[in-house]
C-alpha cells in the first residue's frame, strides 16, 4: 500500500509539475533568433513635434513648406538592413555590392516590403517601413536634435558615405559617426524606402499628427518616397529635409531599407 501510494502521489506531482512547466513555457518562449539580432539594435524614439521640410531657397517644391509635425513614439533600427539579415529571411539577395555587413542593395520598394512581410511571418513581429515623418524626425535627432544639416553633423564626411568619399559603392553599416539618437548612415550609404507614396504637393495639405501618405496601388509606375540620399548623391542633395522618389517596382543599386516598429 505504501509503495502504491508513494508512486501515485509522485506521479500526480510530476504531472502537475510538467503542466506548470508547459504553461510557463508558453508565456516565456524566447524570441526568434532573427528577432533577437534585430532587437539588439533597435533604438527607442520618444515622439515629439518638429519642423519638417525646409523653406530654404535651394529646397525643391516637394520639400516646401516647412511645417509643424507631431509623431508618436516608435522604435527604429540603428542600422540599415544588412545582407546578413535580409538573406537569413529570403535565402539570397540580388545585392550588387556583396558583403554580409553591407546594407542590402539593388532593391525595389516592392521587394523591400515583401522582405518585411516574410520577416514578420517568420518571427511573429510587426516590423514595417518608417513613414516619411518618422524617418525625418529620427534623422534630425528626435527630441535630442542639435539642428545639424546632415544626420549627426554639419560636416557630411563625419556621418555619411556620399559621392565624394564612397568610391561609388555601398559600405558596411556603422563605420561613420551616429546621430544624436545613435542611428548610423541616416545620411548616405544607401537610400532608404519609406511607406509614403511620393507627392510633391503633400506638405501643403499634410495633417499635423502622424502624417502618412501610404497608398496601396497596383501600378508599377507609382512613385514611392526615398530618404537619406545615398553613396551617389552630392552633399547639397543630402540635407536631412531632402526628398527623392522611385517607381515602386524599379530596382535601384543604391537603395535599401531600415526597419521600424510601433511601441508595444
């Protein structure tokens, strides 16, 4: 009787223990290894108000007028998406400048979004492209901004690979100085796709709170905004307020992306 009772009690205890372990395990499942790699380089950006665009004489029509914008809190990666991260999700890339630590390049806006879709399916996360407003707020240094011309300095050589120093190629991330938020290569290296469709009149009608001109359109001729200049741009084409565009389907050798996600 003693032995039966003893084993019965221990069997019950073991069953309860395993159940508790299983339940606890469900609530503490470690994140996907790719998520861990991405998250260790995500920077928390406290939302705030800033002046977007420019009224400078040299600013283009699409960059005017300077206008007040407010963005909510968000997270943004301190680095452009590298080939290592991209290929860990997609298996390969068509990058023209091959190196695991170089930003993925030779990319279209559609391909960038397809990568994010696959990344989120794989990891269960909700990464996305930044809006133009989020991108410019972060490039300017957020609430820590010192009003630099470029992202992190008034001297472009400090912070950017651009036409005068890049030898017409993309370079490994993080080799230049970061900006006030600790973000690298927001100016130069590869241009960065954002979620917004490009509209050179949008600043004139933009809402103040979290503006987003994203549009889901099938046509391959639809233009999407590109920010941050690239290794092929001159210094006077690379100020924080500068905007450019590309067809959503065209592949560009100097274009890449940077990940953002909402605050949870």
